[in-house]
């Protein structure tokens, strides 16, 4: 296996640190728009299998050229979701399999943006699934932690815990704080704004996909391992688009434990138009307000040493257990920042995202997972994934609610 | 009288519309960094006494040159307070009197920014008062509505209503809404951020000037003429620096009726660093985050037709009345947006700011007001000002609390 990693930011760098401990691949070419950043991420692991390259992720041709040049078998997309389509197209054009951790972006419904879906997350990718299948190539989409591990949990719950599923409810929360900052998100603010201010999508068996107003259906969810109760709201997320395609259920939701303060910040950014991506004229220059917001905040990848607390990703499944009795179970994965910093030198949120595609690539390398077309994590057997995740030293948990 | 107006924004344009109805001046040269905007503001009044010029308000030399070129007797500063010093210096260098509606900016105390004052509002101007006095030139500072009319009220209260003053408390509030916008400040957001996020200054007879944390001492003040109760907080404002210099009192405060929503927006901007004026690097360009916030919001000068409601500026005076009994009186000035739009074509907040320097200039032109040095409105007799304001068709009010 010869991997082209596109994106040497927080998640990309953690991906390198985790992969470097494994022997399932021959080569990883770390690429980034910023060539120096790619060099730095590749050098940081001190492993001769890693090299660096510059890439323009807006160009499918540039991605395909790198695939050809380095004999790449798998393209690993670790940049923000604006660049999904050129990387995805470039992988197919170059003749490589493809993995990502976020899917092609949505476009809201022109008339009823808070009721009906327009272009949904991943629609652009699923639209060409037939081409991938015909070419015998695999695009394994949404294989970070959320989407990713949450989807693996859905398949596991359906196969091993439930006879009938009422709701697949992804729930994500943390108790992270950052010393010295009044406000410092631990994940890309660009992506967080995109996720949280888009109309959240919900799936129901008798309605299909529909959307609501942002921040709908607030709920306090009590997260395990000492994190405790956090205010969660509906957020647009890939799980809701992926799970119902492969797993029988009556409802699929995603709620993000943003907490009241973060929700207020996002609402204010939106009210002031500072969430916009279209450029505005500011004196002699033009900038995207959302990029300015990101530039004003600390880079989440640099915050690890100042962060404290744990992050939790999981899936709350309700329905009927294998024994025919009502069941309500939370399957989850918690990472303590102190542990991920000490063990890998990467903060817990990016580390938790990055470990899952490494596990998936190892399963693909050994042939335990195989397939063609555009497939979510639910399309594969969950058991070997969860076993390998545990073998990596990062076990998952289960709790009856 | 030959006036150089520097700044053809909202307040400058309203100033022209109000002055055009009066005959106390020979000539007004409307100048702006944007020459076309100056042309437009001068042309809008349809009065041959108005002409336009381009000016760089960061250059005292440029201001002095325009004073010389047009035989200017009075420089009227109507730009944001960043440019006070070059315009103030340029007027003196050119040999003209000077008026402004905001004073030179403060710089917070390096060690105790929320306890002690550093450089105070207006300090740079008062530092050279002797030069103005020696030259026989007048700088009438802070002669908008607040500071301005509020300071006139202070002098009026001391001369005619009170034998002893406990507190001179400026209170400003409105019930304005803007159709079609979720959030649209009716005054320069740049200045509002500057005022509200700087440590608010308070004066007490036995302590002198001191500062507190932003948004301190919240209080609900019940504004007259149907505006009703609004949440007010301490804000850094010129009145507190001006009033105690000329009017005996035990305490001087300024509270701004921001309302809870606006306070929350300002706190969030600060938390995210979006209030900063130092440029940040955003991809290939550099911009000041505060300028980006301003660029994302509608221009307050264009909102008049969509605004509804009234704005109130006033001074709450407590102490002992002339009759020796305790007295608590609010002296105020209310402008209804519907009226100012119909009558002058300018929204109420900028119109209310602009009328006061026109009245003051007329009093200076007729010799009713005269003086030399750097003087606040309190240094002059309040009665002719309040009479002329009423004669302009914009009466003030008084209410016992």
C-alpha cells in the first residue's frame, strides 16, 4: 500500500504519528498546499517511509499527477471539505482508491432551506458511485471518528446488539478547556461553522431526509467517563446521510455537544454575517469573513499542550435488543488529552479523528475489508475494526442508558 | 464664517442638510478621503455655499493646506476619532478654530487597565491647551449630542436647577429597530466597539478619574416619550472627562443603553479577537478584524428608511435643588426617526449628533459664544444654546424622576 496524504494540518500530522507505528504500508507521501508544512509533518515522524510533496488540492489533475508520480494505491483526504471533490475525482482519474473524513458539501434548498434538503452532504460523491464501481475502485467515505467510528458503531449495533433499531443518534461532547484562552475551539472553526450553521439534517423512515433550523431539538446528554452533562443540538453531519443507506432504523440524528457558550458565539457570528465565505471588500483588499474569524483564533493543532479534559464520540442506539426487550445503549470512544499528548504529541480531538482512517487502511491493506464503489463505514464488518482499534491501544466503551 | 467639514459620512451629510437652512456662514467646504463622497454630500444640499474637496485626514499638513486654500475660519471634524489629532493640529497650524464630536483616544493603563486610567480621552488635546490659548484660537471639543448636548445640560442644571450636584449621569437609549436586518447598529460599529470595550471611565470628587471592567454597573433606565426601560452599562465617554472640569459635582458617569443583545454581541467580538484593530494575516492579505466586522454590517447612514423608533440622549442629574430639597431630574432630547427622515432625509442618530455643532457654530458666528483654548461645551452659557436648538425645531425636555 502506497498512500498519498492530502493535508498536513492537525489531523494529517496526527495520522502520520499513528501510522508510523504500523507496518501495513510501504510509503506515505505527505502533501499540502504549503510545501514546508508537508516537509515538517513528514520529517516529524522520523520514518524513511514518509516523504513530502506540494499539492494544490483544488486541482483534480494535480492530485492525479501525484498519484501517477508516486505509484499511489490510496489517496487519504485530510483537508477541509471544500476540497473533497477535486481530491475524490483526482484519485479516480489517477487510478487510486480514496478515503475521506468529511463528504462533499451541501447546498441548501432554494425555497425551503429549513424544511427540505437541497444538495445533501455526499450527494456529489454518491452521484458517481457507478463510475467507481465500474472501475473496481473503492471510495471509503466518512472514515474519521464522526463520521467514521460512529458509523462502525451503527453497523455493530445492528449486527450484534439490536433486533430492531428505533433511532441511531450520534452524540459528541467534551469537557475540554484551553489554558490562557477565553475562547479557543479545539477543531477547525471553518468546518465547525459550516456544520453548525447549515440546516441540520434528520432522517426518518417514513419521511426520508429533511432539515430543520440550526440548533434545533436541544437536549442535555450525560457523557461518560467523567465528562458529564453537555447541551447538545442538531447539526448537519454525514452520519445521518450514511447510516440509513446500510443500516435498518426508523430515525437517524446527529447532535453535537456544543455547550451554550459556543452556540451563542456561532449565532452571533451568523447574525453579523461573519460566517460568510464570500469575500467582502475591506478598504483595498477582499477577504472571506469566515477566514478572518479563523485567522483571529489560535490554530487548534497548536493548542494540545494547553488543553485539559476528554473528548467523547459515540452513538446512542434505541430500539429492541436481541432478547426482544427495549434497549437503550451508548457505544462510545473517549480520548483524554493528557494521554494523547504524552503518547503521540497530538491533541485528543485531531488524534481521535486520525486514528480511524489508519485502522481502516490497515484493514484494507490486509484484505479484511474490501469493496468497490462509494461506500460508508457501515458497509463493512464492524468487528475487525473495533478489535484493531483496541489493539492500537485505544479501546471503545459501551453503556446502557 | 468659512467652514471646512472633514468627513462626509452619515454625520457629515446630516450636518450639511441642517446647516443649509441657516444663513450664519458664507461657505462650507465638504471634504473626505473619498473625493466622490464629498462631492455627493455637497451636491445633495443644492446650495451654492457648499463645495467639495479631497482630504487625507491622517495628515495635519493636508488639513492646514485646505484651511489656507479656502480661507477657512472653522474646521469641523466629523470623522471617526482615530483622526482627531491630525485634524486638530492641522486647524491650529492653518490658523482656524476647531470643533469635534469625539475627542482624542485613550490608551489603557499598562498594569491596571481596569482600575487606573492610562492616557485618557482628550488628554492629547488638553495637553496643548496653552498653545491654543496663546494663539487666541478656540478648540470646542465634544460638541455632538453625546458629548455635546449632554454637557450643555450639565451646565444648565448647575446654573439654573441645582444648588449642589451629587451625580451627573449621562444616559443614552433608544427603541430603534431596522426592518429586514437581524442586527444593524444605527451608529458606526468601529466607534461603538471602541467606546464599549475600552475600560469605562468614572469621575468622583475624592478619587478623580478611574476605570472599571467593560459593561460594569448595569442598570435599567426608563427612557421618556415611549422608549421605555433599556439595560444600560458604563461606557468610556467624553462627558466624564469634560463635565468635572467646569461643573461642580461629586460624581460623573456615562451609561449607554446598549440592551442585552448588543452587549452580548460586543462581548463575543471581544472573546474572538474580532474587535482588534491590529491587522491579521488572512491568506495573502492583511486586514484589521474590526474593519471586517464593519464591512459585514450595513452602513448605518443608509439605514434611515428602514429604521423605526426614537433615540434619546440626556443627562440624569441628582442632588439638591435651588429650593434646598433633594432633586432628581432627567434633561433630554428625543428624535423620532420618522420625523428626521421626513424633514431632513437623515436617520435620527446621525441627525441628532449633527444638529448640535451647527447650533454651536451659529452661536460662535454671532459672537454669543466666544473663547480661546481647548474648551468643552460646559464652558459656555447653556441658555442661548438650548433656545437656538428649540428655534431649529428640535426642542429638549425635562422630567423629574
